[in-house]
């Protein structure tokens, strides 16, 4: 402490401190334009003027919002453009009010910019809320010295519209990418019902150059179930009015004149919560599903037909068996065996999806309880022939009757007996399979014709079979029609 200061009284020191604080306040409030400081050697003048105008005048001339802050972050001045940008009266903006517009993350970014801008030029982007609107600001701060006060000048540039435009472009890019990647056909229409966008899947079923055309012009739709009560324009009109359409089946006539079954859904197109801007129509190809439904209906009809035929056959077998058997026990045994033979063939057909069966597999199924094809007693040749379902059922019953007879009276009734089953003739209209028994008991023709013989001779319709009771063994020639 110098001797001059030491000589001052406490009251004088307090007066000078109060004068210094008042001077700083006046500088901040713009009430003075210069400060004169008397030193030991000379007086020193710090002017708050620059180029003939004060910094306030300079800030007011700027088109963008601008503010000056001291080194403590206190707001010294904010121009009218910044006040208008922040929706407050000119001269009423304070540092706390400005900070209150920011969330904690943006407050930290703003204070960091204030501190760094006192040393070097610095930029940052912040987001704040003005009223009900979100604003994005690009802040640029530079060091500022005005007289004895140092701090930073910060400009505020509103980039909200630029960011919104960029976001809109990005949304458009994403929307186009989503359209392109969708497997279903997607068509976007405006409020007038005209096509504005569509993806590749939609292009394949729409008319040439559909963009700009009405939805009805762009795609030819028919509604078989709705007749004349529904049209393409009705779908678009409902969707643009805010009424979604879901799961409506229709037929599309493609540019190649083919008809494709589709399921249509349409939803209003809303952008940023505003009113409906149009609609989005999706069309799902139902061709495969419809084909599957038709195939299923065909199968159900075929199953119904086969069940009825099978029941009729069972009733016929029951009646004929009862007519040829003398006792209940004989009837039960014969009838059960024939139904089991029928069931065995049905099992094979079911496993083969009722398409066709190999003759060899039919023979193996009927002989299985008594002998296997690989055991040496059964010799086969040329039986890898496929026959249709109806023929397979009849042929299975024939093999059952021949097997039953062989087990009771023929080659399978003795250990030494053998059976050969082979293809012997193939013609344009039929093929012939021969069943021949060897090394069994001597055979004599039966005194009367039983149901088994009748079944064998009549089962194959226009084909049929002939039985010969040779002494060396039974021979049966089975003629299978190619139809």
C-alpha cells in the first residue's frame, strides 16, 4: 500500500470503492463512452467508442442476433434482432432469462462457448425452446475488448428452417429407400388421388408411366365380391378422408393382360401431425395363397369323393362276403382281412400324397404278414411300375385275395412253396402281371366260384384278371389298363 493510499481514511476508501463500482455499472449499462484513469505519471483514457460509433450501434446494425458478455458471463448488451429472435422486448433480455431457454445439455454447451470465445473465435450449435417452438441456433463467439471491460461477442443465427429442410430431405430419402425395399407393391397418392411415388413391385402391375395419373388410371382393379359397388377411386377417397381400408380382396389386370389376385390396404398419409396429405396403398400378391386355396378345395373334393367310394366299396365287400360265407366266424375273418388289405393300400397312398404307387410296394404290403420279398420265397421281376390311386386300391385287393388263397391252399401253405410275380407283357393300352405259384400242394379247380374269384376278375374294370388252377400251382394273369 502506497503512502497516499495509507493516508486515506476508511470513509474515503469506501467512497472511492463505491465510485469505482458505479463506474463499472455505468460502463455495462452504456451510460458513459469513455473512462479517464489518472496514474502516477500521466492520465490514461479508455474509450468505449469505435470508428465514431459505440459497440451498441454496431450490434444494432447487424441482421443477425448479437450479444456482448463480460468475462463473468454477464450480459452487457443484446441487440434488437436477438430480442426479436427470442420473442422478448428490446432491452429486457438478461443472462438468466437466456439460460432458462436452454436445457442442461445446451446450457453446458453455451457456457463452454462463452469461456472459449474470450480467447479465440469459436462456434457451436445449440437448441432452445422459444414459446412452443423448438429453435436451432448457430452461435459464433469472438473475443471483445471495449475499454477496460473484456469478454466475448456472440452472434445467434437461426438455422431451424435449414435443419428442417435437411430433415425433410432425409425423410424423403428414407421414404424412398423404404418403398424400394418393400416386397409388397406400394403406391403413394396425393390429396387429389394422383400417384406421386411407387416402388418396383408396384411398377410391374401398373400402367406405363403411372406417376401423375389418378389411382384408377394407374392400376386396373376389379372387385368381384363387391361388383359395381366399389371402385379404385373409392378406396383412395376413403383413405384421404382419414378412413383406413384394410384387407380388401381384388383382382389386378397387369399390363401383360394377366389377372393377379391381391389384398389391398390403404391408410391416410400424415406428415408431422398435419392434416392428411394423401394416402398410401399397399397391394399384397395373393396368387400363391389363392392357388393353395384352390388346391385345398380340390383335395377336399377329391377326399370327399374317395371317402364315398371307399364306403361304397366296404358295403359291397361286406354284402358279397356275407353271401359267400356260411358262419359268422368265417364272415368276420374274411371281411376283416379284406378291410385290412384296403386299409394297407390306403396307408401307402396317404404316405405318397395320393399320387401313385409302385406295384412292387403294393405286393410287399399284402405279403408282409406271411413272407418278405427278400426272403427267397417271393421272386419279382419288372414290378417297378407306378399305378394311379384308383388302380392301386383295386390291385391291392387282388393281391390280398391271391395271398389269402396261397396261404390257405397254395404255395404259402407249405415251407417249400414259392411264388413268382413278374411283368410279362406291355401293350399300348395295358400291361400284364403274372402271378405263378410253384412247389406247393397239388391244385384242383374249386367246385364253385367264391367271392374272391369274383373280386379278382372284376376289380380292375376294363382290365381284369384270369385264374388258372394248374396242378403245379395257381397262375393268375392280371391286366392293368394304362388309363
